[in-house]
C-alpha cells in the first residue's frame, strides 16, 4: 500500500514535470518562430538560452496552473477507474493530460479576459501544449499502470 501511494505521487510529479518542460520549450519555439517570421535572425544558441530562461520564469506561473489541472484530471480518472474496478490504461492518462491542457488555456483566457500564455493564441501553439500534456500523461500512466500490478 505504501509503495502504491509513493508511485501515485511519483507518477503525477513526473507527468507534470514532463508536461511543463515540453510545454515551456514548445511555447518558446512558437514565439521565436513569430520573431523569425518578422525577418529577425534567431540562432540556435539564442533558442537554447531563451528556452532555459523561460523554463525558469514559467516555473512560477505556468507550472502551478498546469499541476493543478493535470492532477485534477488524472485524479478524477483514477477515482473513476478505481470505482469501476477496471485496469488503468496508459494511453488514457495521455488523453486526459492532453484534454486538461487543451481546455486549460482557453478557460483561463475566458475567465481572465486575456491569453495567459501567448503561444496558445495560435492553433499550432495550443496543439503543441496539448501534445505536451499528452506526453506527460503517458509518463504518468506508464508509472501508474506499474503500481497496480
């Protein structure tokens, strides 16, 4: 039982961190693509440095918001699956992760009246965020599915 609780926490934490890192890097690249489209040169060194800076800067804002959304979604999924006495499926965590992030950004814009994360203003940027949520969900699901065996 104790090992299962640790695996749940570990699975959620790894899933959230993977989602955040991928979302931050993808968001940075979407913004830099816009800068490049304006005719400015963006070197690989600049891309790496800006990505690093964004990871640090967004860890105080985007990370907690994503953590709440993903933990709520995955927790709900875990609750439903445990009541149904069914097996956890790794790809379901990925779908829930993508859905949480795809819903998060438009909901924040609706509630706050402003896009909180600029890269999500474009469909490509929003889809990149969803893919990040799916990747984190897959990692979470992989770890979680091992704890139920």
